[in-house]
C-alpha cells in the first residue's frame, strides 16, 4: 500500500517554551559596548525570541509538535485530522497509525473474500510512505512518537532509513540528492493544481491554529497529500 503523507507542525506548546528559548539566545556578536547590549535586550530581544521560538516548527521534532496529519492512497482513501488546542499530540499520532492499520485490515479482508487460499498472504507491514521532502515528515513522525512514548508501527521508517528504498520523496525524485524545490513550484511546473492556492500556507499554519481555524488547516494539509500523490504519479 502506497501512502501519500503530509504533516503540519508548530512550535512547542510547553508553558515555558519561550522562556527556554530566551535563555538560549545571545545578542549579536557585533555588539561590543555594554550600553549597546543592554539596548538590544530591552528593544530587540523579544522579537529575536519569537523568531527563534517559531523556528521550532521546522526542528524535526526536537521541540516542535505535530498538529495535523493527512494521508491518502492510490485507491482514493483519504484521511486528515487537525488536533484542537485542548487535544493531545500523542492521541493524534495514535489515530493516524490506527487509520493506516484499519485500511490494511480492510484490504486484507477483501483479499481473503476473493481468494480463499490467500489467507495471511497480504503483507500487513508492506507500506510505502511517499511525501514531499519526506525525510522531514517521516522523521518528525518517528521522533515525536519517541518523545511522547507512542508505539511506532513497523511500517514507519526511522530517520536512519534510506529515501528511495525504504520510503520515497517527490522532491528527491525531481531534484536528486541535495536539491530542493517547493511542492507549489513543482505542481505549477507540471500543470497540477497547487495546494497553496487555498488562502493558507505553511508559514501561516501556527497563527491559523491559534485562531481556531482547524478546518482550514485540515483542508490545506489534505490538499498537500493529494498534490503529492498527483506529482508522484506524473513522475512515475
């Protein structure tokens, strides 16, 4: 089963998250005079803390959290869930893993009904994850599962797995190792509807989540997964 995947992430929601960031930042090295350093702490440090804090969304799961997961298959199965501010990240991860397992059992049951001698033949863990910049999405899922103590299914590759063998990436397939291209740009190049035309993008996800726009985030998240599937099919 090929599973096309996309996640949305935000900075840590720990109550002391910004304070921990504040303890780790320093004034620019170009400032030497005590009065200049003092002025930086008074006038610019708050913005520097906020900028560094928001970068946690892209830290791969060290501090950043997952708020939404979307996936789809070649058989047009689709699933997306954006957790609300009072819902746990661990529950979201478990729901995603359970959904894939449910799809797997459904496919296995179909096989058994049509081929009575094929009981047990369905490869229950033979899932192949595909995403755009998949090392980010797959690694984030694996790391947050470890941080939160959520059991990882055998079909979820670890960050040490090899893209192109253990899972695939539309960005890697297009650019080769070390290259980068956005999903938006690649969709427009290939004549595929871009998921970024819906009034929200990755940079706006955190503010949208704080504003309670869970439906908008879900729609955007699923559009990314569906676009990834369209790109993959074109490249293949």
